[in-house]
C-alpha cells in the first residue's frame, strides 16, 4: 500500500535538478519535482517517498489532510 501526503511547495532549491522544499504539516522536506514539472512555489502536491507525484488544488489537499488526521486519531 502506498501513501501520498499533501504538501505545499515553499521554495525551489535547484531548478536544474528539479529540487524544491515543501511544507508538510509544519515540517519542511526536500522533494523532487521531476514528475510534476509544472509545479511551483505555492502549489499543493501529493508527495510519496520524496517525489511530488501530482498537483492538487487547495480543497483536495485540505480534505486529504483532514482524513489523515482523523485516521491518526482513530488509531
């Protein structure tokens, strides 16, 4: 089973290598944008093992984060 977590891109670190920094639940992590070359600062992306796999709109990101929070509380 794979899990993707929504994160918002806060800065591009190395455009040539397609590396950016995304904030996920208050924590900043380096992500690779090779699979989402059109993503930029301020965009929400679905992150899996350090790769931004897809762009999300803000509503999708908020819904996904809420579901993950509820799952965490249920466990």
